[in-house]
C-alpha cells in the first residue's frame, strides 16, 4: 500500500547541511533561504569533529568524524515527525529565489518523486548535476554519466536536493560506506536504490542553485574508502559472479 510522506510525517520542511568548517560557513545558505522558499523552514547544521560549532540555529554536534553521508543520515533520523520534506545543501550552495518552492511544486506534480534537484550553476553557467545510471561495466571503469539534466533521470548530486522523507526511509538514506562528497558514487548509489524501491529521481530546471567549484567536504575521511574502492563496492553490490569477474578485468584495464 502506498504511504504518502505528508500523511506520515506532516508537511514540515527542514534544511540540513553538514560541515567540518564550523557553523559560520553556513551564513550564505542561511541568508538565501528566505528568498528560496516562502514556507517556514528549520535549518539544521551537522558539525563534525574539526569544525567549531558556534552560531545561531540548530546544531547537531558529532564527537567523531563519521563522514558526510552518515552525518546527514543521523540528522534526518533526528527530525520530528512533522517534517516530511528535507532539503540537503552543502555549505557552498546559494539557492536562487524561489528554488526550493519550485522543487516542492515539482514534487506535487510527481507523487513518486523521492529525490528532486535544481539546475546547478557556477559563474552563471549550468554545470553537470546528475545523469543516467551507469551499467556495471561502465561503473567498474569509472565511467559515470555527468550531464546538465532535466526531468526524470538516474541520479542527482545531493549537494543541493529535496528529498521526500518516506522515500529516504525506504532506502535508509545515503550509504555511509561511500566517500562523502556530493556528485560521487554515493549519489549514484542513492539514485539506483531509489529506483529499485519504485521512486523517481527528478531534475527541475526551473529551480536553480549556485555552487562553488571545488567546494568539498573537507578534512580526513577516516574510515571511509577511497573513490576507486567505492566504485568497486557499487559493482560488487549489483553484479553476479561472472559479471564481477568481467568488471574486475575492466577495472584493471581502466585508462
């Protein structure tokens, strides 16, 4: 039986961001929110080990560096049941006016949309924000499609995205074993698992957000595996024995 996220959680909206650079890094995000949505919104900052957590707003302080994915998972799990919509935003993102409301409007038009993302811009030029899901052999060779996408697609960067909380719960959120940066194999993994659970991933070109080139989730990743190892994990989780062998061979031959 289909369970509507609004009925299960209410219609509340929360914005989550994870940082290792302290709460002041979120000043730009906070300043852009009143223009990005007319709805009441709660901003929650997840501050991991090497940031200095000081400033206004809700701050979730983690005593250890668990990585971006696990940090965001913890923050979503801690939200009150009235919150049915969650905006993920990285510290370097600047939401354009009306962008979050445009994502919410698109979610209303696509009741099976579990993840929706804006068009991303750098220096006013549109940049790749997602793409089709790669085949197993393509993933083994590191060939992940990146494009300026529109409408239903395979995966989207979680640097700036809206998630339906029911959809997030149905796949247990981001996989904390993957490298934490947005646009990495962890985002591809999320898109693939959402599709397998019957949800859509939808790019909304009418919503826009500015990103800072090279902005990353800084400091050491500790227990997190390297990007190449993440690709191999993605393949292992999806491939049969013979296909794994072919993928391993393709990986060794990757230029």
